[in-house]
C-alpha cells in the first residue's frame, strides 16, 4: 500500500463521515470533510506521478473513490433538498450508463482502454463545484449574492456537461464495439 492508494482509500472512508455530518445538520463539518476529501483527490494523482507510484490498484481505486464521493454526496444533498433531484438522477444515470458500457465490453471480451476525455474533467469539476456550492450556501449567508441565480447556473451547467460527457462515452463505446465486430 503506497501513499497515493492510501489517500484514495481515505477518500472512500471520508464519505460516510460527510453523510453523518449532513444527517446531523453539521453542514460546516460536512463541508470541511468534503474539502479534505477533495484535497486527497488532488494529492493522490500528483503524488503517484511525482513518486512514480502509479499502480493498477491506484488506477482502479482513484476513480472508484471519486464516484463514491460524488454519487453519495449528490444523493445525500438531494435528499436534504440542497441539490435538485433531477440533477442527481442525471449524474447517477450517466455513471450507471458508463458502468454498463464497461461491463458490456468486458463481457464481450473486447479490449479497451479507459481514458478520461476533456469534457469529463470539466464535468467532474462542475459536479464537485455543485456539491461545494450547495454546502457553502447552506453553511454561510452572503447578502450580496442572488442564491437562486447562482444555483440555477451551476445546476444547469453541471447537467449539460454531465449529459454531454455521457454522450461522448456512449459514442466512444459504440466505436469500440464496431471495431471489435
């Protein structure tokens, strides 16, 4: 177990802590733990490259930890009414469609390489931003902000990029399947 993989595992372990704080109406604590989890995400990849500690386990754990953190946060914040449920459905559906595509390729013994596309990096950043914004706006009050406008912009940007990145992966999967036929 190297440091980058430990950080990915730590991110997974922090997920229930975030949910517990949300359940207890401890939004500032949930926000702090979410930020710590985000820092572990930035650190694990950077350290893996810097220390030349990229492993197969890490290649599996890092995106798994990201999906667990984001999916759980979206579901919890949706349940508490801080993120619209329609956005959560879009986020979770995209991930399930990608997972079904990967399972299909694997079951058909099709070789493939999963490389994140640029639009998916933007999507991830927006999803993290949506969670962060929801918790910040619940935790702090800013008299100079139009909350509804800010949230609506974030929700729709996140939804549009989530759908777009999902379509990109669907088309990539179809191309892989067509080449394998």
